[in-house]
C-alpha cells in the first residue's frame, strides 16, 4: 500500500477513535447523570449554605470550620432521598441538569483518551509492551492529555450544575468565571 493510503487509514482510525470514545462517554454519563447531579450538590451544598449563613451574620467565610447547623440534606441524606428532594424542588428534568455540559466535556475527554491510547499502542508497541511500566504508559499519557485539554469544560460544567434553582447557561457561566476570576479561574 502507498504512504498516502496508509496515512488515510491512520486518519480514519483516529477519527473513529475520537468518535467512538466520545459517544461511549456521552452514553455512560447520560445514564448516570442523576447520580452525578446529586454528587455535585452533596459536595457543594455545605459550602454554599455555610457562605449564606455566614454572610447573613456578617461573618468571614474563612473565620473557622463549618458549624453542624450549616449542613443540609444533600450533604447528609441518602441517595434516594436526595434524588426525591431534587425532583420536588426542581422537577424530574433537573436530574439531568448539566448533562449537555457533561457531554460537551465528556465527548472530547473520552475521545482524546481513546485516540492517545490507541496511538501509543500503534506507534510505540515495543515501549508499551516491554518496558516495566509500559502497559500503564498509554493510559497515563491519555488521561493526562485529556484532563489538561478538557479541564476548563469541567469547571464550567460543575459550576452550572451546582447552581441550584437556576438554569445558568454555558456562555453566561463562562462569562461570569472569566469576568470574576480571569482565565486562571478555568483551572
């Protein structure tokens, strides 16, 4: 086969890896979106309520550890109760709040991981299979590249998902982060 044909096959395989990885990641994240939303709320609710409580009393956020009274249901409840609470507060669709943003992040993230890993095995099979930690290298490199390239999308996704009761859009959230924190706010 000619070099041009081989290059075309490499490009086809790369595109296929990106698409297959991206679709697989989006399907998986969509199926688990309600649990992801609950996780984000559980992780952020104590901090958000502590901030509201302290600002209402004119206190400084950094003045000490959170009090027991600042914890709310998302931080202390069961999975079932948390999901029901989300549905009662915001409706069933709220279980998938942020899922589009999740897929906008997950598609390139998983696609890049598939592509980098497959490329490592295709272009450096001896290193990947014979070095002491060789089989771990493609996955480590793939994960590192994907995280660095896609982390800003993760920041926006998490901020939008944590915003209870509001449906802040991607562009508005991105603008707010950049306005308040600058580019470093994305990392």
